[in-house]
């Protein structure tokens, strides 16, 4: 597990090989295993593998130029109708995104977290592109594929950010 955590880096270049359907299911299964407030599980996942839709993503997200090179992307959304503990959906869905990224790494695949909420233009752009209902808020788009780059692991341990028994 720790090896996977330290190995995970953002991948922004992909080979075109498709991600098998069984792998996609396994990745989403891992995402759905995330903890959530009161076990509310307020997430919804939109698999995007239509080439034309992937090609149009950079028109609604300014930092998503790599998306058209990926065979597939998963949009992790919060479903406000499923929220039973108000305001916690972002934390729940973020935990799901991190689980997804770690599962991707464990499969030898690559991915990057593209932030959507709380940027209104990205939320509305993706809502329109993918026909999401008003109560479904896109949180992160995660393009996934066989990595075409291999960023080196980094040591980001910063002991000055650790405090004990107060500030
Ligand atoms: C909330 C969030 C939003 C992000 N949005 C983008 C994005 O729009 N485009 C992008 O290329 N990377 C995005 N990233 C990836 C970060 O740039 C990346 O995680 C960070 O630079 C650390 O590098 P690493 O993931 O390789 O460890 C985002 C990451 C997070 C957690």
C-alpha cells in the first residue's frame, strides 16, 4: 500500500490502449469503498470514452489539454439528493477520487485529478457537455490510461508542518 501511495504521480500523457471494462469496474469499486460521512456515499461516476466528448473537454476546462489523448476519463460527481450530512459531499467524493487514483496506480495505469467544483465555469461546462442534472455536481475529472511518461517519485515530507498538542 505505501509503495502505491509513494509511486502515484499525476500522469498527463497516455498511450491510446483501451482500459478493459473489468479494470474500469474495479477502479470504480475501489473509489466506492472510500469512507463517507455517516456512510452517505453521495457519489456518482460518469465514464466518458466517446472520442468526440473527450476532444471537447478542453473547451470547458482550461487545464485539461491531456484529456483527448486518454482512452477514457471518469467524472466523479456529488449527488446532492444523496447527501444526508449537509456539506460533507466534497470530502466524501475527494476520498473516492484518491481511492480511484491509488487503484489506477496499483493497476500500472496513470491518471490525473482535474479539479472541477468549485469553479463555476467548469461545473456548468461539464454539466452541459454531459447532460448532468442540477442536483449532480462534478467534483473531479480523472483521465485514465497507460502512462506515456514516468515522473520520478518525490519526497515531500515537511516536518515543519507537524504540530503536537496544539500549534
Ligand atoms: C483538487 C485538485 C485539482 C487539480 N487540478 C488539476 C488540473 O486542473 N490540471 C492538472 O493538470 N492537474 C491538476 N491537479 C493535479 C496537481 O497539479 C498535482 O496533483 C500536483 O501538482 C502534485 O503532483 P503529483 O500529483 O504528481 O504528485 C489537481 C490536483 C488536485 C488535488
